[in-house]
């Protein structure tokens, strides 16, 4: 079976992925998508439109 | 008389049938019984022995298969009685009176009568000589052809203090028999008269004769079939060694002995009992988990030794019956530990049921890829010495203390043996190759085994993936102790660091170029004016990208600073880039404008705005920075790197990262305004950021020059001397072309970008000049890991060191867990050096910039570098290659980068790339594409000395330059076919020796006449290790020279091997005689030559 990941997001609204079923690293929360790696990355490509940390987005 | 009724008939038939079946079974059993055979001069030897005999030839005199026992005997020792006891054993057991010879490569045995005279050699010695003496006893080679296969000796330390040494060759006695030997010795010593040992009716030679017949029966075929399916698709265990496997290994080894903690031993015994599994199965499952973590492999194939005592007749014999079997652990799907244990137990039971096929026979059947000095099929053993097999050495009235002789050899890469000790504990005995592994590595292996067993037994229902293998101390060491403590960070913007310097010393020289000076004030003012134009005319705001397309010179730093002061991020563009690449980057980065000059402007696509610095555009603009609000997390520059996908990606580096780099650089090298730093790097690469900004933010001077001057070693040397340059960051290949002698001012060499050898460091490093090995991907800002080479000479390539200030290096496995010291993993970097991500590529950014699970503060990320590294014992990182450049060659893992690096160390080679052809097929081979001037044969020989044979490329193609893709990567699709037109026909045989060798190979390997060519490889043609000895024997018959069988592994091509024979023949005659013959031949006329050649053929 293809390895499963969850889409995660931090306080700066930076996105990433993390192996499903493992404890999330401190400071990261699940963004509600769990799937194969490429699906997770495709999701991120759609929703993460400004790569800058939120503190410098204007 | 009444006819028997039907029922009676049926009974009679049944009875008759039963009788017949019984008869047949009895007949069959009778046929299969081991029976005495006549003793002749040349008797068959057992398959186990044949295989060992072959290995004995391969190690050429090394005492690899000598089995030693040594013990201190304190108390009144009756030496004549001990001697007599030993004589009794030798007289009773033929194995100790057996010699081995060979005919045409086939070994035979001869049994000698019991010795007529007998003496136990006694030597006087002292306490200090004990180890040396027992080591000498084991290290002396056995002459199996002419001498007995044992050596007994007594060292007399005093009247009541002795050391007894007993050594024999493994070919006659195995572990099981050592117990018998010890028991018989005790009994005979205890009671020379009373101890009666029945004469043996069967001896190992009888077993050997029986085994020959048995091998012709149907049973072995069934067992072999089992093994075929059992090892189908087996992946050899590829444990990365501490040192490269030498091309001609010597079999040097060490023994490490210790005990598992008693508490753990007790729990292992309890668990094995409760689960109904063997101690071997339970401990081996733990070891499989460990090796899975070490190697990343899910198919863990280990060898294990079984007693081979499957027939009762063998039991009283002293001999070599033990056999190696393969046990595979399947860790796919992350099983629960308890299930793994039961699966392993089943595998071991299966192996035991099929253990009669001798291992050597199995190897011949399976034909695995051979490596010199590495055992075929399995090079790594995990085995259990059961309590009944542990020899108990006792002599009544004498206190016996066992000693550990060091044969300094090893049979396998590693043998990890659990000893089931009589006191209830579990011993660990490890024999390992000291050519491959450091002692510390082996100690850690035991530590990790202890940790994983402890964890697994505390929660047997956990999945193996969850088990800990590292003790807490090591975990903390690799994650925390070997990373720097968080230090001070400078909260300013990159250009603010510069303007502060400009304000301090406005007239200081910021840059030297072509003999001219640019002062800090001039640079500050020019960049201010440019910033105004960018803000006013091109609407640059924070986050916007501005292209910088300029030749080297004063404009370059001015443009970069100008973009920063406008709040934007500069994108350096190389004027040498093809127009498509420029257009792609400008479009991808959506630049607000390109800063360039009139002569380069035609490279800029028409729809992109441009700003020409050689016009009056800056005139009249204010010489003070525009007011813009920029934050440290805003992007300072964007640099494109080529990605594995083929499209270059723009890395966005924020002020925070580059400021941290520059301040770290200044502290590391104590940069002062007096420093003059070379600007060598192409401005489109991020090392140029260091050259320019590490210098300007320290108030020092950049030394620049036109590209042509930098790339000419003589001119570069002149520049460094003339400008009295104090620091350089240049590629190792360029540094190698320079002369260190005249560069007294050069105090720092910061070298990196590609691996380099010790020579370069040793040539350049000196008191007063630091030599650093720097490492860093663009994503972590120029350099993030650094190693300061020690003042003393290096004997190997330097490591890349540790994370620089405010950064953290993690070496992680595929599940993102830290790996132990010495185990390869992917380098992940975290901390102040991290880029923001890839411009316009959120998916790729998310894939490579992952949550940092070890971060001291929440929500941090770490960058997966794609580089394979490992920690060395001192806590420095060693670079091993790219994670994605590992290929499989006939099941062996090969790092192409390692081969390329080895080729590039050869004189005359400038660049190279190695590829695999026919990958995934049994005939896969390596092709090297090399740019430079070199002799192919000399290069091949050079590589044979550096790399294991399977890593030496078969073909070499000389190229003027490597074909590149638009992104500057090697274009593999455009590499020419090294064997155009198939090229499969055999290469012509050019010498008489070659032709005769070809005949030998053809007959030995059953090949068609004419099918073997000069460039054919013995092993690729199907030759196996046992045929090697046969071949050597035939070569001896044909050429009267005896070659070391290992030569064939180093020279497997027919032409190479034939040349070895020629050399050996010449060596046999001696130089003088060869010279005489040469003179004779030289004096012959052409007609005479023709005539002689015709005569001889």
C-alpha cells in the first residue's frame, strides 16, 4: 500500500506533509487532508498561494 | 481344504504388502547407512570440507580457519599424563591424522596411521609472554598437504602454572566436536587406565564417501529446490562499512567478547520459553530489526551455522559436519515483533529440515555474484552456540581459566554469536573484519542489540518500526550534543550590515577590480541611486524579484545592494546562459525588471523591463536609501538550482538566513577590514553571495577579476600574489592547480562544493593557514556545515564536519528517525539558514521543507538535503553521496558518485559521469564517460586499486565534454552508446597465452569453442569460485606457473588474466634470462622470425 501522509500547517501558515499515524511535531496541526504523498502535495499546491511566512505577507 | 474367504485374502495381501514395505524400507535404510569404506591414499572429502578447502586456498596462508583454544592451568599439572591424553585422542580420531591434497583442482584426503612417537611441546615463558605465545600458536599456518591439522603446545610459567594451547584447522573439527574433544581430554587425563573409549567403527572419511552417494540420490535435489525458492530474489545485506572494502582483502579480523546484561538474558530465556520459540529465533529477530534500521533493507538475509548432526552415526565422530544455512527475515509491512519472532522461528525450523545440502553446493547451484574477500551469498552471520556445544575444559586438580587468543583474522564480514552459557547468562562473541569495521562500531552494535532486545521484550506487540535501537545517551548526542548551542543572531537586514560599515569607514576599499578601487562610499551611493530608480520606475516592493544580468565588475555588488535597498530580491543571471534559460528564469520569477548593461541587453526578452547601468539612468537620483519597510523574513535573493525533476527551481533566501551566514562567517574566520577576499564564484551561484556579502558586511575588500583571468591558473596565481589575498572560497579542482608556496598572505582556504582528498589539504594546510571543508545546498544558504581540518596531515578525505552557528544537522532514516553513529542516513538541516522555499512551487517546497520534530521551538521546519551522510565517532559528518544516485548492480548497491570521485582522482581526468547499462539484468555493467587525457588501462588499474571490483566500470568513453541539459545537468539521454552496434561479439584473442587460456575457460565452463574473447570476464561467463581453483590447477599444468586464485578476482578479463600468466612466467625465469631471450629475438631477421613462428605453431 502507498504510504499515507497528512497535510500539516504551522503558525506561520507554512504547509508541509507528515507520515500519517505518527504524532505531529510540536507546533504543527493537521490541515484536514490525509492521502498518498502526491495527492497531499497537489492539495498543498492548490491552497498555499503565498509561500511567505504570514508575518511578512502584506 | 476350504478356499480362503475374501476377507482372509485381503488380510494376507495387506500383511504381504506390509512385509514388503518393511523390507524395502530396511533395504533402503541399509543402503543409506554410513558404512566403513576401504582406506586408500586418495579418499573423497566431504562437501563441507571441499568448500572450506577452497576458501583455505583463497586466503593464501592466512590462518582464517584456525580454531584456537587457550587456557591457563593453575595447580599441579601432570604433564606426561596430559601429553598421553592428547596422544590418545589423536590415535582414536582419524580427523586429526588427515592430510589434504589435490589433483587437477579436486581435493582428496589421506589418513595417516597413529603417530609412533609423541611429544607435547613445552616452552618456558613468563606472564608477559602469554598473549603473544597463544596468538603465535593460532596465527601459524597449517600445511594441510604435508602436516597434521592440529598444533598442541604448553607454555610453562612455573612448576604449577601453565598455559595450554590447542589449535586445529576447521576443516577437521567443528564446534560440536570441540565439546567432545574437551570431554575426552578430561576423561583420559582423569584416568589413563580406566577410561576406555571404544574404537570407532566409523570416521569422517566414511561419512564423506556416504555423502558422495547421497548427493546422487533424489533427496538433495529436493532440498536444493527448497533453497532455490527460499533465496529467490534475495537481496544481499548491504551494511555500509566504516572503510571501503579493499580490492584485495586480507581477511584481517578481531574478536570482541562480552555478555548481555543478566537481567536481559533472563528475560530472553523466559520469553523464548513462553512463546515456544528457540533462543536463536528470538535473538535473531531482534538482530533483524537492528539490521533493518542500519541498512534500510526489508529483506534481511543472514547466515547461521547448524550442527549438521542429522544422523546418529555421526555423533561419536570428531569432524567437520557443521553447515551454514541462510535465514531470511521479512520486515516488509512493518510486522509486530512477536509475529516476526514466530516467522523467524519457522524459517529456522525449515532451514534445519533442509540443512543436509552443503553450503558450498548451494553456492554452486545459485551462482551468486562474487566479490573478492567476501563470502558468497551471506557475508554476515548470526548464530547461537547452544549450551551442549560449549566445550567445558576441565582437568582434575587444576584450575582452568579460559584465555582469548586473537587470530587477527575473520571468516565473514561479521559473525555475531550468542553463547548459551551454562550459568544462565548469554554471552556475545563477535568475529569481525577489522579491514571494514572499527572496534567502536562493534561495541555500538552490541549496545544497539541490547537496546532493541530490551525494548522489544517490554512490548512484543509493538510494530518493529516503533522499537528503539539507540540508547538515550546516543540519541541526545546525535541530536543535541553534536549540534551547536543556539547563539546570538543579528536582527538587521543584509544591506543594513553593509551601510553600517560604509558609515564607519566610507573611504575604505570595498572592491578591487582590474587594478582599480571602489570605496564603500561610492558603492553605498551608487546602490542608493539604483534603489530609487527601482522603487520609482519599476515599482519594486518587498518580495518582488529583480534580475541582475551583469559581467563581473563594480556594477555587480552595486546592483545587488541596490535591489536590496529597494526592498526587492535579486536574481543573479549568468551572461553565459543560453537565451532560453534566461527567458525561463525571468518568466518563472516574474521579475519587475532586469538590471544590465547595453552590451548584454539583447539577451533580455523583449517583454521584460530593463535598466541599463551604463546610461544616465542613475543621474540625479538621491544618494540616500529610499524608505521601504522590509522584514528579515523577506527574500533577499533568489538563486535557481537544478532539481531532480529537470526544471530549475528558484530558491528564495530571506535576509535572516544570509545575515546569519555572514555573521557566522565573520566569527569563524575572524574577518577584519584588513582582509582581502577573492570573488571567484560565478555570480549566479550562492558562493558568490558569500564572497561579496561576507566581505562587505565585515568592512573588508573584495578582490575581483574578469572571468578569463580567474579561469587561467597562472593569471589566478598572479592575482592572488599581487593582491595579497587572505581568503579564498574556490573549487578543490582549481585550488589543486595553484602553488601554495608564494601565497603567504592566504590565511583561510574555505573549500567545498565537491568532495576532495587528503592530498589537497596536506599540500595547503600549514600553521597560520586554516583549511576548511564546507558543505551546503542553496536551500540552506551557501554553507551550513563546516569542518576545520586539523594541523596534522590527513590520511583520508576530510569529513564535512558539524552544523554552523544557529543551525542543526540531523541524520535521519526514511521514517525520519535519527540513525546511530556510523549508519548512513539523509542529512536534514534546520535552523537559521533555511530558505523560505521554492518560488512559485508550494508542492515542492512542502515536500522538501518538512516539520522539524526535534526543534527546540514549535513549528520549525527542516530541509531534506537529499545527501547521504553519516556521523563518525568524533561527531563529524561524512559525505557519502546522493540519496538518489544509488543503483543496483546484480543485487549489489553501488554509489555512482563514489566511482566518479575515484575516477576524478586520476591524473588528467577533468570530469566524468558513470552510468549503469542493462540495469536490472544479470549482465548489467558500468560505463564511464570521461573528459580528459588518460590511458584507459592505466585508469582501470588505478580504479582496481581503489574500488571493489564490481564498482570498476567495464567501459570507458572519452568525451570532449559532457552533454548538458538546458539546466546545466548531465544529459544522460545524450551520452553515446559505449558499445555501438551491439558490440557483443568476442574481442579478438591476440596472444598465444590468451588463446590457450580461452581454451581452458571454454572447456571448464562448457562453452562453445570460439565464444570467448579477450575482453570477457570469467565470472560473467558463469565461472564460480570452485572453478577458480580448477582453473588455476589447469593453468599450472599448461604454463608451469602457480597463480594466487585471488588474482582472478582482480583481473577477471581474459586479456588481463593472460597478462598475469605472462608476468608470472617472466618472473619465474628472472630478469637476466628474459633480457637474454629478448636480445636473441631482437637480433633475428624478419625471415628468421617468420620461420621460427611457423615452426612453433
